[in-house]
């Protein structure tokens, strides 16, 4: 016979119900597939790029933006938010890192560090 | 004609009504902390809770200032009142919050619907304060209105999402609407201290006009011929009030002056 042992934490149950139906309901709500994952990009101030801030769950794009506002900008971190569903992001394969990135290692001449810059140029 | 002192007492009661209403709803929403349906919404509802408590602090600070200037005229025996003593050391009958704010949080449907019903009302009320004669209330309202606009957006989307959602979510929204509707009548009955709000009939009309399209989209029908509860504005509360005050005030009453 299989025994299912789960860790239970404070807050897992409502005040009155000792698990049962509520526990099942909670499981359904916390089902990994219930809401899709979204990636969040925040622009910290005008003129700067949007930077990846993290990810979150939301039912649709509107909710994802609002969730991002509540989760990632509550300490004045941003002036603009982008969200994109994580499944739409295509990434490099870690297994191909060697062929993709290592060839650049010995090409230090691609860094513009071999020039003498005039003093008048401040931002390089 | 009212004397200046009488006018000031009415203003103090009005400011306390605003402070108490926001504090109690903030406290109720804070009960979701660590119990939210999903992490992101747990943070969303507690953010709203903090907005409401922030608004109540502004009102309490103003009320304390007025009361201290008016020392002796109040029911309280001190002249060194603070926002904390007003929140933590007044009794049930002294609290003037709307009844709807003290009702138990129940499920998510009750919570988002209550937020919508109240925020639509407070938006109209704050707009009156913004354009009113009292500079302090106008400044508080200006800041609060930005927060309220977001609360309305957030809660209306949830009401539509659940109302026009699954059979179960629709059913739960209907139950919430029937439970909360009797507590909306009180919004529009001016208490004697609401001397600066003279157009509650217009406010009620605004409220309905903002609410109706949301409920239509949520496929929810407004209950008809409902008996409306009242009393909160006068300090006559439901049986839930004592319990929430016990939660809220326990620490200060047991360990007077305790600080973080």
C-alpha cells in the first residue's frame, strides 16, 4: 500500500477546515499548469533599457502586468513594464556553449582597448 | 447656526469615519497575508491593504491634530492623542467605519467584490474632498485617488474574471453579491457629521453608473428590493466588530506603549 506523506505548513489550511475538500481545492489552485509563466522586464528610469527582473504566474497578459507591478515595482523599481509569456522565449542550448562562446575568448583585439583616447572624450 | 467648535467636532467625526473605514478594510484584507490563492495575488491584496492603512494613517494624524487643538471637547481624556492612540485605544462604539468593511473576509469572491464596491464609493467621496474647502483633506484625497484608481482596476477585473468564469466562480460571485449588497445602502446615507458632502444622491448615481457596466460584463445581476443595513457610521456595528478590534488592539492593550 502506498502512503502519501506531505509536509504541511502554517497557512496551508483555512481556519475551520482540517484539509479534506479544501486541501484538494488548494492543490488544484497550486497546480503547476494552472496559470502560465511570464518573464518580466522592468525599465528602472526613462532612457534606460528594460532589464529582466524575474518571472511570475498569471492567467493573461493584463494580469501579468498587474502582478509584475505588485511584485517587482513596489519599492519604486520601475517606470515601465514588459511581460512576455516564457514559452515564447527561445534560448541557446547550454550544450552548445563551447562552440558558441569559447571562440571569442582569444580575440581580445575586438575590445576597443588598444586606442589612445583624447582627454576631451569623457564617456567611452 | 453651528458654532465654530461644533463645526470642528463634526469635522473630527468625519475624519475619524474616513480613518476607521480604511483601517478596518485594510486590516480585513491583511488577513489574506500568507493565505492568498497564489503568491502574486497574495502580494497584490496586501499591497492594497497597505494603501488603505496608509490612507487611514493620514486621516488619523489629521484627526489627532484637530482633537489635540480641541482638547477637552472630545470624549477622550487626553490632549496628547496620536494616530496610534486613535487606532488602538478607542472602543467599538467609537469606531465609525462602514459595516461592509468589518464583515469577515470569506472567499476571494467576497474580497474582490467588497473592494470594488467600496473603492467605487471612496473614489466619488475623495473627489468631493479634493475639490472641497479643507486643504488637508484635499491633499490626502489627491494622493489616495491614484491608489483608488488602481484598486478599482484590479478588483473590477477580478469581478469580471470570476463572474464570467466557470460555473463555480460565477456561483461564488453571486453568493458574494447577495451577501454584500445589503451593506451598500449605508454608503449614501449622510451621517450628521458629513456636512461637507451635500450631494449623496449624485454620488449614488455616479457609483451605479460606474458599477453597472462592470456587473453586466461579469454577467451578474444586481439584487432587487433588498433590506439595507446601516449603523456603522454612527458606531453601531455587527457582531464581527469586536473580534477584529481584539485582533487589532490586543497588543497595545496588553502591553501599553509597546514598540517595535
